């Protein structure tokens, strides 16, 4: 039997291991931490959003580059994931905004345990607490404690570089670069961005949400919500723009996003409500006629000068597009995901590292992006499944 070594024990590796044919390959999975799937469990802390419930076409769209991700997503879709989990006795439900979660009452650790039990039953060998160190001068894999693991095929699934405590430390980057493989810088994605709030504003509004808003940057407009933190802005609306904002912040000292506090109303509707109000004070009109909460009104005051605030036309324009300057991205270690990673032109259509025959790489360690909403896990799962499917179809004599 040919031997496969999987290095990394996160989402991408688990789905690969679940679908690789163990009648054909002897499979060993090495993970540097004491347990598998640490980031999977961290992801579950705020609700384990496994995938997004939508048509295949619109599932593929938010991935960047979608042409790269599309074949894997088509091979193992959101529906396939839901059906597979069902077979593992992990029923799912579609929450508000089409995010898919394990049914209420099922904890992330139970999902992980069911996947692990499935892998044990199909005779995947685990080497936990086993750290891959690089390649020796003969090109053999090196592990800590002088462990030797024979491999005909190696599948790397080492993750990105956020939440290092989970094992996704990005240390692998240099080892690949030393082999002549291009790795794009690892940067925070789906992350917070810094805003220079006024002292009074942040003291009064730290931790407050801005719900039912829309945020625009460049030619993108995202409806969703934001949270105000001491550092700046967080939340799905800004996460979804993080890749583009990061690209601008690489070149410039600041990036400006535009916040629409009333995306459900056109300018004409807003004007009609404003003009129809019997309130005498502007704050009264904003709260009673336009239904803006205290935080939204305070935010407007932060970003309007006195003249704009007292001039209805200018004020209404600002309500539809509050200009907010972003100074920097939050720390990489606190980001939900990482952009950058092994450059995609180093990878062939089967996730093989072109310069290294029989070496494959999947998951967040490749240079792709997806927003929150279950797209990240789905992307990793789809790559794991698709690679297993490909290797299952190989004539092993040729490996
Ligand atoms: C706070 C947070 C919340 C999230 N919520 C969601 C969500 O709800 N939905 C969603 O879709 N996504 C979510 N994500 C993102 C998602 O969890 C990741 O994109 C996904 O887990 C990446 O999977 P992966 O297999 O590529 O890497 P990882 O899951 O990071 O696994 C990589 C593994 O490789 C191991 N490893 C690294 N180096 C070595 C080495 N040298 N030797 C041996 N092992 C090594 C690591 O220890 C790690 O276990 C969230 C992420 C965070 C941080």
C-alpha cells in the first residue's frame, strides 16, 4: 500500500482524511497540538457556522479567486456537506441570514468527536503532539523528537496564521520559501479595523452594535452589522470588505469606508420623513422621525462638523454615507482568517505543489479569501474532499 502523510489536523485535513480510500492508502495524520481541530472549536465558540445555504452559483461568487475555488466547491457543495454531516448524525439547521449550523444543542466538540470517530473507524493513524519541522538535506520530512514517518504522498493542511494558540502559527511559510515556493505575505482578513474615535464617543458607545446598516468601499456595498470597539470597527459588514481594505492600506496610510445608517430608505424617503417631522431639535428628528438610536446619532456627530449637522441636505447625505477613516487592520493573531499563503500559481489543478511532485497543499495555507458566513470552512472542506477524490482515482502504481 502507498503511504499518505497528512500534516495538520484542522478542517481541511479532517475532510481529506474522511474521504481518502484507506483500502488503497495507509494514512497517517500528524498534528503538532495535543488534540485535533482546535481552530474548528474556536470557530464554534460564536456558533459553528459550517456553510452557507444558497445556490451553487451564489455560493461560489464571494470566493476570491472564485475560478480557483469553483471546481472544489462544485465537487463537494454545501448540500454535500450537509448530507455528509447528516450521515454522521450531525443534523444541521439554516439560521437567519442563511448561515448553516449544527442543530441546536449539538456542541462543536460533539461534531469534532463524530468526525474523529469516523476517521478512527476507517483506520486513519494519528500522530498527535507531532510537529513537522521542514525537510532535511535529502528532501525527507523532518519531525520533532526524531520521529520518522515514511510517505509516498504528503498533504499539507497547516492553516493560516491567526489564533496561533490553535496551532495555526504560519511558521511553515519560511520552510516553503526556502524550497523556492512563492508564499504571499500572511495578513489579517475578516478582521477589525482601527478608527480614531473621539474620547467621549468611545467611552459612551464602546461595545454598541450598529444594526441594519450598509457599508461601502470602492464599488462594493455590504449590508449587515457592525460593532464599535475601542480599537475601531468589527462585524460582518467590515469583515466582508477586509481584503479590499487591506489592499488599500498596503499602499496608503488610511482607507475611507462609507456607512449608510438607513440602507432601507432612499434619499427621497429620508427627506420626506425628515421634513414631515414635528420635532424642533435635529436630534429629536433623527431619533423620532428617522428612528436612529443614540449610538448612530453620536456617530453622526463624530463625523459631521457643526455646519453639516445643522444643514438638513448635508446631514441627510451624511446619514446615507458617513465617511469613516480606517487607519490599520487589527492584529493578525485576532483575525478570523488569513489572506496570503502559498501563491496559487505554485499549485496545479489538483492542489499539487508544482515544484514538488506528490506534495499537496489545501485549506487556509493557500492564497484565497472568503468572507464569514460559513464560506471559510466550506472552502477548506471542499478542498479536502476534492483532493481525496482525486487521489482515490489515481493508479497507485504510478505514484
Ligand atoms: C474566531 C474564529 C471564528 C471562526 N468562525 C468560523 C465560522 O463560524 N465559520 C467558518 O466557516 N469559518 C470560521 N473560522 C475560520 C475557520 O475556522 C478556518 O478557516 C479553518 O479552520 C481553516 O482550516 P485549515 O484546515 O486550513 O486550518 P486549521 O484549522 O488552522 O488547521 C491547521 C492545523 O495545522 C496544524 N499545524 C500547523 N503547523 C504544523 C506543524 N508544523 N506540524 C504539525 N501540525 C501543524 C495546526 O496545529 C492546526 O491544527 C473562524 C476562525 C476563527 C479564528
